[in-house]
């Protein structure tokens, strides 16, 4: 039986890029769907908002995520994995979910856990940029956060959870309380992006795998802001993304999305506001628990 590997989040903290890099290693095999969310049983699919349901692609071969609840169906996602490989699952909901850590521990107590954390304000802004890219909102950042915070049903798939997903203390604590320190690899997003090759090498060492040459140049899920929300919504409504050849898709981005120097950035005043209103106490608790200096997240 192959050893289990879980990249559990946080969302918008580099999980997709890390999964893509590690998938090149001959001793690592990931699930056919990047995020099956199997162990997050407290996330209720039937309550998802319609726009989120539609974003879950119906084509199994190209789906980025699904919410699989049947164990047999989940195990089929690993049918190509060999006994001498890690079987990997990179579902970002596993950090946010209140039950996933325990469920994973019961299923695979010797599993290796990778947790990526990003400055919570930066994470929230990246999440917002993703929703802008998808045409879900045109509101300015803080207005969008405020609107989301006022939603009564604060559940995954109902609210966007810009703030909730960045409250890491309790989320990380659930894993620390269940798994041995030797089973957990914690990675800071900024360190990962600035020293990608080094961090990937550290992960391979953590997994007791040979150091092999992996292509870590491509950035996956880059930040993009649409020039026209209506155009993006029309493309999604007509499901044109799945019909357009990859090369034409890359070319179309030049016309559909703002260029890199036009993309708005998180402002210092916005970060200061979010820390004061939401994040500061949680960051300090996380620092104390991990014995890790996170002072650059303060302001």
C-alpha cells in the first residue's frame, strides 16, 4: 500500500504550483482530480451557490476540483498509482475544514502533511483577484470583503470566505495536535515563490525521496484581472473555455485580461485595516504556537 501525501492548503498559497512540480517526480502520484475534497465532509455540496456549482467543471478529465463523498469513487482517482509511489491529494479545503484533519489521521495516520501559508491579507487579495478574473465581482477589494463578511450563511461554497480562510491558528493546530512534527512540512508562500527550487528540494528530503530534476519555472494559477466582467461571464455561460484550443486560449488572455503592470496590488492601508479588524490576534497566536517569526505579516 502506497504512502499518503496531503497538500492541505491554504487556498491561494501555492498549492497548485507545488502539486504540479511534485507530480513530475517518478515516486509521487496525485489523484486524477487535483482537489477531490473527500475528507471535508462538513462542506455540504447541496448548499453551494449556483455560480460556484457551475464553476465545478463537469468533464472528469479536466476538472480541477470535485466534492467526492463515495470512498470507492475516491479510490478510483488513484488507480494509476503504484505501491512504491506516494498517493497525493492536494485539496485546499482540508485546512479550513473542521473534520478533515481527524478524518485523514484515521485513514492514514502515517501520512505526510504539507501546509502552505500566505500572509492572510495577501491571500485574501489574491482570492479576490481570482473572483474578479472569474467575473464573480466588480466591487473594490474592501467593499467586496465587507459584503462577504455580512453574509449570514458563512459556509464554503456559499460565502467567499476571504477572511475565514486566512485565520490559520485553529486550522494548523488541528494538524499539529494529531500528527507528529516529523510528518508535517510547513511552507511560507513568499519563501516558496522566492526560492522555489530550494523549497521543492526540501520537500523531497521531507518525503525521503531522491533529488531529481523538476521543472519549477512555470507559475500556475497566476493573478489576472478581466478587462470586461460581462465578456468573462458570457464565456463561462457558453462554456467556451473547454472548446478553445490551448494556444488560442493563451493568446486570448492578452485581450481579455489586464496586463501585468495594470493589475491592482494590495495597498498598505488595506492590509493595515484587515489586520486591525480581523487578522492580528490570529497571527500572534500562530507565531507563538509555531515558534515562527511572522512579523512581516503585521503591516
